[in-house]
């Protein structure tokens, strides 16, 4: 006759493991999306770390909802990128309105502002937030929980709760930036865009969502997967680090810092678009190869996070930061890199 006490004790860890298997990916993505994009980069500093809470509501829930839509639609990373662009557009155009509100007193000058839009900053934000808020955190969490990579993480009730939390977080972010930070910190008047600008933003968001839904499903987005090879993991990481690092500091041009005197805005925008297109085409080719695997996927994530980390230090040096913020960023970044290095062995076991 089996020992009932022993059986009950064994059932507790099994239930806990099952619960963590179900909840772990959700919690990880909610935290990693804002931590990678904001804390490791340095936009959210130790001296104002409490703003991480609404960022979890917007960036975390936004990334989680995007991941769920892509999996339920049976799409690939390119659809996820389009939805990431929609999230970035929502944040920069509709919620915090940073790309359409005047930045003159926040930046050195109004470089790149044409027709009421801060085009250089807007281009940087679209690329940065779609990649480092959505693509990189989702890939990282799916590497941590490989057995749940193809599964849905939320049920209907979870989707509803995440959507409501996102909307509440968006309201907090709107009020905190447009009505409080601009007035109290930067001594600017609250900005109220015209209804036409908001309608344009909402329309563009809907078009991006529709485009993401209409794209072909799964690996068919990448083309012929048998016609070429993928570079070794170290090369993937090195190239992504170089491309991502340049994009991480591109934001300084958007703030008017470091822009060449008289440099045409159109030329800067064309260069940024060409850089983004090159990155997209390289990743598209790599991921469509039959050789694309978790080792290369981890290298892509590691190179992207490292670019974000080091690029943020450049922004710190240019923009200035408190001593406590320098210390905080250094500690957070060192811990994150060490954790990623330790994670590499786990990824290797699942190859």
C-alpha cells in the first residue's frame, strides 16, 4: 500500500512546478520588456525607479498582448515587428505624444521637427521600442521557457485583464508625462494635440495591426529556408551588437545633440531608414535558414541587450546623470549581462 503522506508531499512540488510553468513566462515578459528597454538602457533611472510600475502596465502588457496575438494568428516575427511598431506608435503619438509635442526646451534645439512632428526622434522610437520592448524580450522569454514557445500563455480572462491593465497604464503614462513631467520638471505648458493628429495616429495603428494579421503565417514569412546558411552564433551576436549599438545612440540626433550643423533632416532620416532596412533584411535572411536555432537566437538576443546597455552609457555621458543613477545603471547592467552569460548554458542544453 503506497505511503499517502509521501505521495502528498510529492504532489506539492509538482503543483508548484506546474503553476510556475504556466505563470512564469507571463511574469518574465511583463518584467523583462520594461527592464530591458528602460532600465538597462537607462531611460528609467534609479532615482525615479518607481515609474517602472506603469511601464510594466504599458510595455509589459503590450508585449504580452502582442505575443499572444501573433501565436493565436499563427504568424512569425515579422508580424510581431509590425505589432511592435503599432505599440511604439501608440506610445509616442497617442499616449505620451513625445513625437508630436514640442521638444525645444527638452532638447538643444528643434532639429528634425517638421509639420508638427519630431521626425528623427520618431524614427528612432519606432525602431527602438518595437525591437527592445517587444522582439528582444519575447525571444528571451521563449528561450527561458522553450517548452512553452508555441503555446498560448493567456486564456480569455487573462487577455481581458491584460488589456484593461494596459489601458489603465496608458492613462497613467499620459497624465504623468503630458500633465505632470512636462509642467513640473521641464516647465512647459501641457500639450494638447489636435484631433486630426490623434486620428492619424489611431489610423496608422489600425493599419499596422491589419498588416500584421494579413502577413503569411509562420516560417513562410522568411522565404526559402533551404537555399542558404546562417552565420555562426558569434557572428550573429557581433553584427547585431554593431547595428543595435548605433541605433541606441541615434536618439541623440532626435534630441538635437550631436547633429552636424546644417545637416539636412531628410538625409539623416534616409540614413536611419537604410540602417533599419539593412538590419531587417539581414535578420530575415538568417531566420529563414534551416540552420537557424536557439544558439543563434540567443546570440541575437545577447548582442541586442549588450547594444542597449552600452548605447545607454553613451546617452548618459551626453545627457548627464546623477551619480546614483550611474551607479544604479552599472549594477543593473552588470547583473543582467552576468545572468545572460549564465543562461547560455541552459540554452545549449535545449539545442
